[in-house]
C-alpha cells in the first residue's frame, strides 16, 4: 500500500511539475514571440519610412531632370531654328544659354542616373553623347578652299533635326517613368 501511495504521490508531483514547466515554457515563448513580432513591426515601419523618403527623392530628381531637359530643348530649338526672328537674342548669346542648359542637364543626370530605370538611363546617356557629338561637329569651324570660314548647313541641320526628334522621345520616356513612380499609369 505504501508503494501505491508513493507511486501516486510521485506521479501527481511529476504531473504538476510537468504542467508548471510547460506553462513556464509557453509563457517564455509567448513573450519572445511578442517581442520578436514587435521588433519586426518596428523594422517594417522604419523600412516604410525610408522607402517613402527614397520614393519622394526619386520623384523630385526625375522632375528636376525633366525640367532641365525641357530647358535644353527650348534653348537648342531657339538657337538651331533655321528661321531666326528679328529682335531675338544674338546667336552667340543663344549658344551660351543652350550650352549652359545642356551642361546643367547632363551634369545633373550623371549625378542622379541611379534613380532612373536602366532603359531610361541608357536612352538619356545615348542622347547626351550623340547631341554632344553633333554639337562638336557643328561647332568646329569649317573652311573652304580659299581659307574662308563658312557655316556647315548640313551639321546645323543634323543638330536641329536631332533635338526636334529625340528630345520629345526622351520627354515621353521620362514622363512614363515619373507616372509609374506616382502610380498614375
């Protein structure tokens, strides 16, 4: 009989200890899980704030580069237009303005290229290189057989045609990227 009492008592005590141990472990895991969940939520909120800031910065940069492209287009159109109106700025002044706008656009793009999709960045970079090449071809003095400097109408026409055809395409690509960022497409 003593043995049965001992076995029952031991069994009850073991069951009680197992029950208490199980609840303590559950409590510890539940607290750990809650802490982990809380930490995970805090990190997710930090990432959301960082992403929102980066998203806004990217939108501002694309907006700035778009405006600089429009300035480049406007100034090159004024300079290279074959029909110059009376009373407009002299060609030398227009050239300085056009080159200042182009250099500003090009430099700003190079500093912020990472904010564009690869496809758009490649198109803008290609545009910059080609316009620079055409400009240098146009701007290099040409001389006839008598040593007289003359204006290369073909080079002039290439720059005029290139800016009129390619800048609108770039503007459209940048507009698409900007709308994608804003979720407006």
